[in-house]
C-alpha cells in the first residue's frame, strides 16, 4: 500500500484520523490506510481479548520486574534487554505500539504509580528510558514515551494543575523526556493533569519544546480520555486522541466548520498520525521474535536479580545450606498475584501462577517451616497463626519475614495513604525479630517504605520490589548467596513521609504547587543535611569494592574521567559507581550535588576494572531564568565519584572560565 499524505485526504477523513478508532487502534479510513494496534505494558504486555462469553479478558504474558526495580539495576544493558523482550512479546501479539515507558519524576513517595517510574533523578530516569526505547524499537516495535508532563500524583489527576517554575521544569521534569528523545521514540503521550493551568493535552509550549529543543519528530498521543477540547488540543499540536470519543469527535467537526481549527493545523496533526502509522509498519516489516517464552522468563529472573537491593546486612546473609529457617508472611507464598504487582494499566496477567519462596529455599538446602502470619487479602489484621509464626522463628536458626504492599495499595488512579506498612506486618516483624535474632525482612513494594518502626530490630533487609516471572528464584538466589547483590536504590528512602519536602507544599482541590522546586529527592536531603534511612544510590554487596586512581583530562568533547574499581573480596561482583557534580560557589541556587554519569561494572574477585566517563560542558550547566537558556557560570566545580549520593570515594576540582574546563587538582 503506497503511503499517502494528508493533502490526499478529505477534511472528514483527516478529522476521523486524528480521533482514533475504538480503544486500541488508529482509524484505517475504511481500508484506505494500514492501522496500528497499541497495548499497555511497561512491565509485561496487557492485551485484551474477547472470550466465548463475549466478555473481554487480559491475555496472560511474561511479567517483568516493575520499572522501579529495573531502575535499581542501574544498568542500561538491563533496560535494553527488557525492551527487547517486550518487543518480542509485542511481535507475537501483533502489537505495533507499546504504551511505555513512563519517565515521570518521583517527587512524592505516596504517588500510586511510582512503581511504573524510574527515579527521583532525571538523568538516571532519562538514560534508563533511552536504553529501554532502543531495545523495543530496535526489534521493530514503536514506543509511546509518557506522561508529558508533571503527572507526579494520582490525586484528582484529571483536573489538578501542577504549578512549576520554568527552571524546575527544565532541570527536573522535562529532562528525562529530553534524554529519552535521543532514542527517537515514535510517539509521546500527554498527561491528564494541567501544567501551570493548561491541560497537558493542550500544552503547546511543552509540545513545541519537545519538537524543537528535543528534536522529537514523532506523534503526540493523548492519554486515554485526557482530551477536553479536541480542537484546542489539535491547535496545540496533539495529533491523536485515544480512545475514540463520539462526543469529542462531533464537537471537533462542529468547531472545524466554525473555523476554530484551521486546515493548516488539521493537516499537521493528520500528517503526523500518518507518519506514525507508516513508520510503525515500516519498523515492523519482517520483524520476528528472537526469544521464546522460556528465554523471556529467564530474562525476567536475571533483571530481578540485578535489581534487588540489599539495604542492610549485619551478618545475617547469605543463608548457609542446612539452616533451620522460619519463613513468615503471606508475600512469601501469595494467595493472589496482585500482591506482587501494582494496579492499573501496568497490571500484568502473569503466565506463571506460582510464587513460592519457601519451596525455593528448600530446594537450596534449607529446612523450612512456613506460616503466613497475616492475611493475603486483608493485611490490615493479624490472624491467629501470627503466634505460630513467632514460635517457629524462636525455634529456628534464622527467620525470613516477607512483607509488602501490592495492587491494593499502589495503583493507577489513587495514591498511598501512608509510607508505612500495615500494622499487622510491622507487628509481625518486631515480634519475630524479638524471638529470632537472625531475622531477615524481604520487602515487596513499588516505592519507598517507612521502616523506622522495625529497621533497627532486624539484621538484614532485602528490597525485592515487584518481581516478575521467576522472581521467587531470583530472591532465593540472593538470600542464599548463589547470586551476588548488585542493585542500588533509584530513589531515597526517608525515615518518614514528613521528611520529604513535597509533603509540606501547598495542595488544594485544584492546585499542587511544586514549592520545593529543584529540591527533589537526594538534592534536598544532601543540601539541607536531612538524615535518611537509605540514601539515593545505596546498595550493599557480599563482595567489597575499593575506588582508586581518579584521573581527569580535558578533551575536545569535555572532561574525560577515569578511575579503577578493585574487588577486595573473594566473590565476583558488579559495582554501580556514580558521578556527581557540585558547584563550589554558585551565583544562583544549586543543589549540593547532581548525578551526571553512572556505570555498572563487573569486577572479578581480587581483580580491578577501569571505568571511564565523558562529562560534556552541559553537565555543569543550569537553566538561567534570566536568559532563558542553559548557562555554565565561571567558577570552581567538584566532580565526585561515589558508591551512593552519601558515600563519596573520589573527588577532583575543575575550573570553568569562558566555557573552557581546566583542572585544579585533587
């Protein structure tokens, strides 16, 4: 079918084209065009199918770890692998456009969709999303990068306005989209909320930014039912409304006839929808799956293994074979898979229906006794067998308590009420820890958890997030030392919600003010010296790493940085090293430090590995509100290399003058 242009369509056809067809497809104009099929699925494909009874059901698919767990790998290779596996899922199901990934910033720890997002840091979120997109589109399936922008809470998301100053937009909330656009996504999805009073579907200033400064050349698609005024959205540059709305379509046609939408604006939107359709079909031409279901399950297990974060370990881990082990908590052997995932459009109907940590530990040589301790479908109340769980722990060498949240607490359309676990779970942890000194807590959650009540009472804490298929095997491997922990936190774990600046900002029925501005996550905690439970970038190992030999030189493209990681242990391992920039005497406000590079590096036991980075001049810049431009001020900067934002191992000072970098020494 020869591609046609918007000029070859009638006005009626163009109006139909920019309004979609049904729930998941573009309009084919009666067979005149190919159409593309879209699907949810940031962590596993969520396609719908009609059953024999006529009702729709979700087709089971491979489940991958939640996006926050992917971010905890700090590995662009892992992000690309997950994208490739998802693309193969799409190819099998005939999906042309994957509605993912989401790069919204985690400014607020209670956001119900934080499990779908990468990080509180825009650089980490952008780089991981870019690799994810390259994985999906490299296999011939398009992506829809979302949600542009400032959709950082679910509370009344259809009406709330996120009021944010321009510098904060540029440095925090636009930044992950700008970085991800380097991978040339075929589409971007607008958010539901308003941005500084304007609905995201009509946010022309933002759309112009994407198409101008970011070089985005794809189509802008609405979130489902996010369009209020189709003509106004088209004038702003929103190309495709999804799903089809008869009411909006009728109003659009009337507005067009009344001259409220010009032919020029209509043609621009229609052409970009055509380009999206043909681009997706061209990308997918000849595409074939390169992995089968078994390989994708193995990939999900590998991703979970790399994303699990060992938060605390006072000698309790790894567990040795032959131990008598008391395992407690319904999350170890859940009654429903909803306990292992977030809810909403990212919810995956898993192919695998079993998740059994006790069985996995038994298979690794443990003598396991299991007791649920609290309900799987109502974790607010303790059931009678909680006492049995405590008694089992008292008579065992070690105890593992599996706690968490799941889709009942973290889901699209609502926010968590608290960062704390339900009281039943907190009490179970404390009582089991009192009975068995060697207690390990495994946390299944999609966002930061307030552990202040019990963290000091246990010897080890493992953050397992929302694991995908074969996640129980991955967790058992980490607990028993068959796998080396290498995940690090992509978000700060504060002591409590009250410590988070977003908790104190103004919020009314219609307005959320981003009064904390740049002070999101570690930028705030490090700048103001506020103690946290676990800092951004934190993660322990069984192995141990030393940082050595920081060397810098100025090259044509910027500051060339190298250092050596030495594995000082008898175990092979991977270390995530993080590079931050600190301006020593800024002329405008700058946070204490900002992430500008990272790497995940394998280092064999007793060996060394060299890590290299390039920091371009832009890495030292801030957005100048007075000049409406990125600016690098003259002055002294420190480049910091660390194992977390709070654990800096190496540093060097540089001087920048007239846009030129010079070394000052260590």
